[in-house]
C-alpha cells in the first residue's frame, strides 16, 4: 500500500497539491462551484458581463471558504505548540 501512495505522490499535480494544499483546495472548490453555476444557470439568459461577475463571485466565495476552513489548521498548530511548551515546563 505504501508503494501506491508513493506512485500517486510522484504524479506532478498531486505533488504540487501536497506542497500547496490551500491553493489546490481553492482551485478545486472554485471549479466545482463554477460547474454547478453553469449547469444551473445555462438557460437563464445571462449576459456575458453577468456571467463574468457570477464566476468571479464564485471564485471569491470559494477562496473565503478555504480561508475560513484554514482557521482550524492554525488552532491545531497552536495546540501542539502549547503542548510542547507545557511538557517542557514539567521536565525542567
């Protein structure tokens, strides 16, 4: 099973996504939201400028979602740093 993960990790887009997880998540979420927007609004009769505005709004909202979700990542890192500091005080 480890060889499968090594094979997948050597695939360039996967390797890039592992290095830049938030940017990769933003791109994936943006693409998904835009696909849903196009599917749902294709028969509405929007003008090109309206399509551009809606697509830009989807990209911005996706970025905000990933940014908000990343707040949890910082909490985990802070908890680990606090645990390391606390364990250092006990051993001294």
